[in-house]
């Protein structure tokens, strides 16, 4: 620090900024990469170390989180389950931002840190994340995380960026619908899936007639191809009815043969003799 100040005094006014800031940034990089860190975070089985003094100056909410962890006599710091999407690489990017304001951040890390930065009220980090998101670097891996941020209620304080991310992200999703793995969508806002389906429906309206034709019976399709002269073959229903009539006709013939056999048999006469007097009594009561 003393060396930097002395160099700044000897330098011209337009060189003061460079002479003063560069050594400080380099020094904090060295501090972060040193082995003197006194606090350890456990995240997905990996240890990420940091100086507690750096964390205490970021926000009151982050300070309360550290104090609460110490009250529970925890040797290691862990994050709440709602921040489970944060990877060790993203946490490392956040710590680098805390130490020397490293603004070059991967868009996936920015999406993972979005919720944490808002709830911990890390204003500077939130602003940097919005700058990274404004690049709209959509690809097959970053699409769903970006849409998850775009449809978050916490993004409502920047409606212009939120709208741009939603429109561009949904358009990219529809254009690459057969390449994207939508498994993670079940853990995100249902509005994302609903809007993707809505855009798909709008895009299908122009070819809806073709899709409807492929879903109709084959007969209707053949009528369209062959023209009005095409005659419909007998349907399955008619064939079933025709089969039932043949069966009933065959049954009638069998009954007639059975009656003829009974008439020729000796027992048929006895049957007629018994039935005749009874019929006469019933039909002629006088």
C-alpha cells in the first residue's frame, strides 16, 4: 500500500488510477490464492476456502448467515437447500468477485448465483450478474438456467432485461426443440413450459391442415388423393352386420332340420296327441 501511494504521488494525474489500483488488485489476487484462509465452505462434497473478514463486509444478511452458522458450532459453512444449484465453480467466482471485483463471469455461474445474490442483498454482485445476463449467450446448456432467472419474480425490478430474456430464450427453445434436454424443466416455473407450448401451437397453425390429415382415417385420405370418384369399400361395421345375418340364416335352417327329424320320429305322434286336447279345451271354453 505504501509503495502504491508513493508511486501515485510521483505519477501524473491521469496515471494515478493505474498506479494505485493495479497493485491492489494483484495483491488481493495473491491473498485469495494464499493458504491463510480461515473459513471453509462445503459444497457438493468439495471444500472452498475464504477469509471471513472478506465475507463480513459484503452485506448484513451474509453477516447474519455466518453468525448463525457459528452459533450452531459448525466447523464448516453450508448453504441452504434452496441454493443447491450453486456449483463450487460458481461459489469460487463469487469469492473472486468479493476479493478483487472479477467481473468476467460465466453465464451459467451468473444464473446459479442470481437467487443467492438477491436474498443476501449483495447489490454489486447482482448488478454484475445482470450485466452478464444481458449478453444473452443462449446455448443448449445455458438456455434453461437463463429462462429460470427470466421467469423469477426477483427479476421484476429490471423488467426490460426480464422481457428480453424471456422473448429471446423462448424463441431459442422453439427453434431447437428437438436438441434441448427439458428434464430440469420440472423443477422450474411452470410458466416456462406453458409459454414454450404456446409458441409451438402458434407455429403449427399454418400446417395444421396437413397434421389433421395424417390423423384422419385412411379412407378420408384416399378420397382426398383419388378425388370424388373414389368409392368407399365396405366398412368393418357393415361386414360384421353381414356376418350376423349369415349366422342367423344358418341357424334357421338347422332349426327346420331338427323339426323335420322330430316329426319323422315315433315320439312325435305322442307329443301331438297330448297337446291337441289341451289346446281344444283352452280355445273352446263352452
